[in-house]
C-alpha cells in the first residue's frame, strides 16, 4: 500500500495518493449516495474528478452540493469538475476523467453505485508489488432500490476460479484476449499505466483496454471481496446480465456479423498499437494477437449458407481457436445459429 498522508485531525481517516475518476450522465437520482460513500472511506482519496457528459438533469447540482468546498477542504481533498455539452460516450468520458487525475493511483467510479467503506484501503493493499498495474474486485449486485440480488458480479459473468487464477499470473494476457473479466467500477489502476496506453482506441471499453494492456508487461490482481454495491437499473450505460438459458436464447438472435466486425476492429487496433511499439509487448504476445485477428476475421466472414458456415466453424474449432481465443462452445453455437 502506498504511504498514507496523515490528516490534520488525529481521529480522521488517513489519506492516500489516490484520485477518484467519476463519470456522470443524468445520474441525479443516485450520485449523492455514491459520493457520500466515497467520503466515508477508511482511507480518503486526495482528489475527486467528476467528468459530466452533458447531463440535462440535476446531476451537477447534486455533485456540487455534496462536494462543497466548506466540507471538502478540511478533508484535504481537491475537487475538479469537468463539463461539456457534446457527450463523449462512456469510454471517452472515462478517458477525460482519468486524464485530469493527478495522483499515483486512480480509482474508477460509476455514478450510481455505493462503495464499501474499505474499498480504497483494500485495493491499495494489493499494489504491494510495483509490477501490479491494475487491481479489481468482486461486487454485490443490487437493484435500483439498493436491494441485494442473488448473484455477485463475478458469478454473473461466469468467471471460473481457473480464469481468475490465470488472470493474476503469466497467462493473464491470453485470458483477457478471450474476454474481459474486469469491470471498471471495481477497478483501480496506476496512473502511469493509464498515461502509457492513451489514447484509448475507438471500439474498446475503457476497462477492457486498461486491463488487457496491463497484462502485457505488468500484473493484475483480483480482490475477491464484494467492495461495491453495483447497481443494476434500466438506465445503466454498461451493466451486467447473468447468462441464463433464456438470455442465451436471446443472444442467439443478435447479428453475428455486426458483433464480429466490432471485435475484428478492436483486435486490429490492438495489433496496430503493439506493432508500432507504442505499447510494450513480447513477440509471443504479438503472435497471439495476430492469430486472434485471423480468428475474428474468419468469424466476421462466415458464409450465410448454413452448410458452408458449419464447415468454416468446424475448421476454427479443429484448430483450437474457439477454445484458446474465444469462449469455446458458447461461441461455436452462436456462430452456427445467430442470424447474419
């Protein structure tokens, strides 16, 4: 854990070199509760950056009221509020918020969650190795009213113990190339890593980009505690849905071509950044990305005719790419039965 700066009041929480990067958009209903949970941390942040993406409700009034100087200044917390009329979208908004952060670590924050009081302290303790670039945790899923749901974030994602173990070791990059296990609302990242991998490429969600690039030359840690209440409601810009049989059937109705076009473009962007050396990587990692690009290209170009598509899918399955580079039989079924 980074050395803490003692607050001037002996009974107050210590303060660490942490910036909170919070993104808001029409979140007046929940943002005050989230900010209050940040101010109730056992280790306080040194800075809170709020980046608003063009809210038309009372979000900014709630933010400014909760983070009023008379309350924040005695705590030694600096506040920066960014506003704009033209929205950047989720990833662009988080990149803007993080770019404005000035401390050693950046804790990401959604506008509608609630943090457990030890969230910052628990995440900071996992940065005991200088090679650790990103730490994330599990979360308790709650509904709009804050009532607990029966599953945690990681169980809803279907994250296996094996995946989480490999994510924290030498196989982290291959795990995250298959799929993302890091939810931004649960994550803390070294600011130096964020600066190294900017700009975030189009098509990538900020949390997956930060995680997969961290796995290239550093380490990732997972804290199994549910350190936040991750609120699920109808206005979530990015949420989580458990893969139930009913949802699996629904996903089969999604267009496979648009899905694969997006994935191909994301991997192409990653390949380009690795090729030009702007993000450090090893030859074996670049080779794996090149193979992933071929795999996504072939999935993107699957024939419409069912028989020919089956032959193409079988070829990728025999080569082992569905299991090494995608989600195995789940994606085989989706490619066979989803409409063009």
